[in-house]
């Protein structure tokens, strides 16, 4: 089970071609994002995500958090819940 990010998808829908461009758009609305943080979200390697950054990414991509943050269940945890 885990949280998965689809940052690439919403960036493409918002016509944001590079992570650097996303960082610049976030800065325009007053949100600072480190390149490593954006890269980790982009590559599903981030473990914690500040609420402010969830907000900012959603605003600049004109999306909702549920459009790019998903939960994936693995078969083992699904079986355990049913027992």
C-alpha cells in the first residue's frame, strides 16, 4: 500500500514542460519549492509532502490533490482487511 504521485500527468495537462517551470510558477504565488523536492514528487520518492506544496501544485496546475495524489493498495493488505 502506498501513496503515488502523478505529477507528470498534471504538469502535462497544465502545459508545464519542466520541473524548473513548475518551481518558477510556484514562486510566482509565493511558494518556495526545492528542486530536489519537486524531483522526488515527480519520481514518487518523497516520503512527506507539506500541505502548502500540495496547495501550490494544485493551484498552478489547476487541479485537485486527488487528481495527482492516489493511493495504491497491495494484494496482501487487501486480503488482511477481509479476514
